C-alpha cells in the first residue's frame, strides 16, 4: 500500500483478474455501426494474427476494393511522440544512429529548431531530463521491428505535425517547459498561440490523401499535447477516421493517444504533465471509454488498472508486448501471443503514481458531483 489516491487499490481484485486471464474483447464506447478502423499495439505488426487483423481492417477501406491490397494505399507516418527523446536530436547520443530508429535527419525536419544542445544533458531538481532510449522507424520490415515497409504500400510519407505547425524557436519553448526550466504560464501562452494556427495546405493534403495513419511510439504526453495544441489537425484526422476512410495504427505511445486519456504514462517529466497539459491527460478519444495500456505486465500494472477501472467507469485495454487491439464495427479484439512471464503475478508495484493519482482524483470528483 502507498499514500495517495491509490491507497485502496484492489490487490485482491487484481489477483483475481490474473487468474481470469486477459480480457479478449472490448467495446471501448463504440457503437455497433461505428466505421472506425483502428489497431493499437505494443510492438507493431509482429506475428501472423496481427497481420491478418490489419489485412481485415485495410480490406474495409473504400480505396482497397474489399481486398488487403496495400499497393493501392498511401501511408502517412507521424513521429511527434518521439521528439522529446535525446536520441532524436543529439548526434552524440549512442542511440542517434540506431539502424531501425528515427532521428531529425531521417525525418527531414525543416522548420523546427534543433539548437537544443544546452538541454541534452540537463537534469532538473526532480530529475527532469529529455527522454531516453529511441523510437522505431516505422518504415522498416515487420519481421524485424513490427514496421510497415514490407507490406507493399503504394507510397509513404514521414512527418512531424509540429514541424508543419510550429515556428522556429517554439519547440525549444516546449522543451524548456517539459524540463521545468520555465513554468506553466509560458506553456499556457504557447498552447494558446498554437491553438489559433491554421493547418497549412501541405499538411492538409498529406492527411486528406492518406489511407493509413501510423503514429509512432515515444512520449504519450507529447502526443496528447500535439492533438490539443492543433485542433485543426485533430479535426481533420478524426473526421476521416470516424468516417472509415482511413485506418489508425498506433504503436505504444501512438496507441495510448487514441484512447480516452494517456493516464498510464510515466516516462514524461512531472512538468510535461502539470505545466504543459495542465494535469489533464485527455487523449484523441477515438476509443472514448478505454484507456490504452501497451507493454502491459500483470505484476506491475494490474492493481492500478483494476483500481482505475473501478474509480472511473472506463476500461483499461491491457496490451502486452507482441499483442495488438484491432477495432472494427464497434468491437475491439486482442490479437497476438504475449510472453508467458508478462502475465505472471509477482506482487510488485508499477511506476504510474503521478498520472494515475491525478486522473483517479479527477474522475472521483466528477462522480461525486453527478451523484
């Protein structure tokens, strides 16, 4: 037990959930006549079951003519969740040149400043720092990374929404807010300025022409920030996706952004959550009644998932590594084969205190006020 909102986390309930096994199907608040075509995963397109589910989603697209003919389709890869990682910008980082990773050179960043050297090694009083590790390049083969290159798309483009929407120096403002160097007032001013910005024709055309959107892994809070900071972009994406005219694919953080909120996020700094997002982890809302938890492990996450479900009325979509949740016709089904060890109960704690405490308290307050 620990102090805070999750003091009463139902460990016995979580242990029972372990014995019952993973839920296989979720509705996530979707109607049966929903046209949404969506796949969120922990590890991309790895394994025949996940590939078969993707084929089924793709076959439902108007441009596919009822078959999984990727040669007729255009892919748009979106890499914004990756862009608070040191390895994305810092050429001296050991992971900058990871063969299957993504960085600012590969992505072809044009408008955003990458004069961030003063921030690469910064460590704040609460251990605020740029994110570690690296993000997969989705234009790699599925057998190696779970990527999409070998599926045979007619064309693909790799973009950052922020690079299209931000002016020089604004990303550095965001980084400084994320690291706690500047406060919430600076972050709020930046958010207000960005929310008024129109979508440029180049980005609008890429969105309108794409048949599949693939959102990369990385920092889910940054993904949530992008969807909130650029409502014009969010509206274009949601309008097309909810009409069934494109497939949404989200790996890891990209999958979390699709849900009701990104509550199960612990990589970002406290300032990113408190200052930049104003302690509101709202996601894109494609799955309005589900919180997506990729890389799910029973011993680290089940007690928190059970307590969050009880307090919020939302479902936590538990997606272990090598699994994916595929949604079509209002139903979402878990596919793939997890590692046995990820489903063992070991009675250890997770790492999600800040986000979960805030979400749990907020949802409890909403329930009390409506009762």
